[in-house]
């Protein structure tokens, strides 16, 4: 198995775990969305709180040029730590929601 296929499997496994625990609000679900053709991976929150529609990404990850780009992480514990524990090397993880000039201080990949 090549590195990208391994990364895809790890990402999907980690994101699936985030869909399991229920929200405090029963009317909100979490759904995993995997697109292996375009290498985009999401966990969406979808539902209602009263009359307010909830529809947003909780986690968004892209595979770009062999790197795992964490584009959004709105979790308490942090998806990046899960990806690292699962075996993705830190030099292949880019925190895409941080500006390029800040990334060298994060001790992960610094792709621009």
C-alpha cells in the first residue's frame, strides 16, 4: 500500500470516530463525507436547534501534493493529534487554517 492510500485509510478511520458520539442536541447529526477521487474528507454537522438550521463542517481535510492538509478543525481534542497517533508523520501534516508565516512555529509541515 502506498503512502497516499495509507493516509486515506487513516483519515477515514479517524473521521468516522468523530461521527459516533451523539451531540447534546438530539436534532443534530454528524456525517462523514469521503471523496477519494478529489481527496477531500469532511465531517459535517447537520440538523436543527429549535428553528435554527445547523449545516457546517466540523472537520475538513484535503490531500494535496502528498500532504495531509487540515483545513478546518472545530473539535475540542483536535483531529491533528489523532492523525499523528494513527501514524501520519508530522512532516506530512499541514495546518491549512493557520497562515503560512505561522506554520514554521507549529512543528508540522510548512507547505504554502
